[in-house]
C-alpha cells in the first residue's frame, strides 16, 4: 500500500499532537500531585517523598511535550521521536498494570488509560512503518 508523502506527514503530525495533548495533561497531573491523584482515584497520599519524585518526573514530562512539539515542526526528519515515545508508552502501560496489581489505583480508572495507550502505541507503530516504507521507496528500495 503506497501512501503519499503528504498523508504520511499528516499522520505523523496527528501522532505528535495526540502526544502533546496527552503529555500536557500528564504534566499537569504531575506538577500538581493532588489533582493527579484525584484524577486517578489513587489510594496514596501526596507525602513529601511522592511530591518530590513526581515533580522530578514532571520536568521530564514537560520537556518531552516540548520535544514532540519540536518534532512536529519537521515531522519526517524527526520521526524517530515517535519511536522513542513508544518506549515511554510501553513503560507507562507496565507501570499502570503494576499500580493495579498492588492496589494503588482502581482497575476501572486505569483500564481506559491502558486501552488508550495501547491504541496509541499501535497508531505510532503504523506511523513509523509507513514513514520508513515511504523513505525506502524514495531511495529505490535500498
């Protein structure tokens, strides 16, 4: 199946913007732990240790959000960011499953996030595959 360069760019940009929105939301949850814990219906307190750790992670989340925005400026040239984001998504899915298993968060709250993350992972894989195939076709299959 051949997809035009314009469509590949559009699909990549959609992927970047989905990530920007979701990561932006995650940043808010992390930068303001009380809000994040309420949204997750988590069964933990926002003690000093938690706030310290989650705020360290919030900075990384903000930086990744901005990285996705940067990648969106040159979608094809920076498509590797999608591949790196897939690593983060897999890690997050595993962490969410752990949270359910140890009874930190209710399954009914987290399961939709796992489903959404899994669908995004599939979408990102599709974007990576078509963008590399397009590149191979332009290079004459080399």
